C-alpha cells in the first residue's frame, strides 16, 4: 500500500517530454477545483539523487504551483525495471 507524502514542489522535476503535454486550460480548471475541494488525488513520483521525478500528475502539480502551494500530496513509486 502506498503512503501519501507531502513533498516540496520545488524538489519535483518534470521530464522534458512531459512538459510538452501541458495544457494551460486544464491547469486552470484543476486549480479552480483544488480551491473548492482540495487536492483529492496525489501525484506519483520516483526518487532521484537530486530529489524527485514526476511520473503522473503534471497538471495537478502545475495547478498547485499556480495556487502558490509549496507542497503537494504525492505517492513515491518504484521505477519499473524491464
């Protein structure tokens, strides 16, 4: 079972490929929803020597940053080994 952790948004890096999929309209909609209901779904990250790397939840992360939040609810997951 994954445990929800509060992580600093500044320590979460987003891969370049993921940044290209960012939809500003979706970020704005999510930010409004988070203001009304709070963050209901944690993002997923994996650990990295420099902090964390985003796996899932780019729009949630950007919405929290847009709201001025310094932390975000997150799951730390293991990288898949092929």
